[in-house]
């Protein structure tokens, strides 16, 4: 991550710490990855499990439409723990 020297100096003078750089493509920190994982679990949990393109497409649309504010809230609430896991693993794989 590039930050101009003058910006770093100004932030340091104000007592503001820079956020450590995260891996640019970390799926653990990308909220949409949590949505895809939830949709995958729900679709795989269907009985009978959809197998054709049309059935999978229909199931995906139904599950997408059924996402609730509580589903998103759970993802938001887990973000500090995700950030800590990524930092602890220095950007490596986490259980998320």
C-alpha cells in the first residue's frame, strides 16, 4: 500500500495509526464471499438437491431473494473476528 510521506507524517503527528496492509484479494475480508458461502450451503442443503442448470439457477434466485437482514447482520458482526484472524495469520488462510 502506498501512502505519501506527507500524509504519513500528518497522521503520525495527529496520533493516528495506519491500518496494516491486508492481502489485496483476501476472501476472508470480502463480504460477498460470505454471501456466496451461505447461498452454497443453502442450495446444497436442499432435498432433492438441484442438479440441472435450470434447477440450480432457480434455487439460487430463490435463496438470494430469501436473504434476510439478520443474515447480513451476522456477516457484519463477524468482521472484527475475521480481521483479527487475517492479521494473526499474516494474511494467510483462516477458518473463515
